[in-house]
C-alpha cells in the first residue's frame, strides 16, 4: 500500500511542477492590440472636364452632321492647348419619341473629356470652347504619381507613430521590452464624402449660351489617411 502511494506521489509531482512553470511564463507575457494613423490634407493635382454638344432633328444625317461640325471645331481650338489631354472623344445617337410614343426624330450627341494637371490652362481651354460645347461636369482627383508619393511618406510617418505608441504602452505598463507580433498596414484612403469633387452646380449647368468671358477653376484639397493595426507582446 505504501509503495502504491509513493508511486502516485512521484507520478503526480512532475505534472504539478510543469503546470506552475507554464502559469509563471504566461503571467510574464501579455499582448496588446492598438491602432495608429496619420492624416494629411493635400491638393488635387488632376483636373477633368466633360463637355458635350447635343442636337435634335427629324433627319438623322442633319443631326449627326451638326454634332460632328461642333466637335471638329472644338478639336481645332484645343490644338492651341498642349497641356490639355483629350481622354475621350465620342459620338452617340438615339431615337426621339413624341408624347404618343411614336418616333419623330433623332438625338445626336458628341462628348469630349479633357484632362490636365494645370487648372489655369484647362480653365482657358474651357473658356475658349464657350459657344461650341457645353460643360457637363468638372471634377478633380489625385494622379497615381501623386498618390504613390504621398503613400510612401505617410507610411513612414505612421510606422514612426506606431513605434512611439508601442514604447509608451511598454513604459506605462512597466514592461521590460516589447516585440511586434502582427502588423497590418492599410492603403491610403480619402476621407471626403465625395470623389471626385464637382466644383459647382453653376458651372455644371452652364449652357452654350453662357456669355462669361472666362472660367476659373479652383484647386480643391482632399484628406488622405493611412492606418496601421499592430499587436505587440510585452515581456515583464
């Protein structure tokens, strides 16, 4: 009976000893999950303008010829603006119906989409097209080059902020050191409620009969945010 009791004690002891050691190790290590982010306001560097001409006529040829004439005239004017790129040059036609649902003519439409990094030159080009094309919309955005540059700079900033925050957590919790065990870097996102930005309703609704001598395009800005999620282990 004593031999069985001694064997039971010797068998149980290593388990109790290992359990205490594991519990001690766990108590000396803890993990903390936190976020770090940076935000910057930067100007849009790319301006895009959509202009159009639309004509209705009972004769399809007359309608399309009128549209083509205006587009050719616009393209000839734009030759003087080398800093303005033509992103789209399109034509379309659709059937026109009367109140009873019967076909009574055609609607011809031509569209040019202009783009430039120089908003002053683009303003001058749009002004020169007054009386030829109407403005449908004017928008602004970030070019891929500008966004790439901002992403690199802001990623470095948010990493520095993350390291500083990790050090503050370590010191506040009186830990001996910390180690990064997980790191997620999210791509930059715009914090505006709109993208791209429409300049103004007045400009957007401007018709070919609008007689203003010049159009001025402002330089709007956007807020870019880069965020990091980090998990660190604290060694006590």
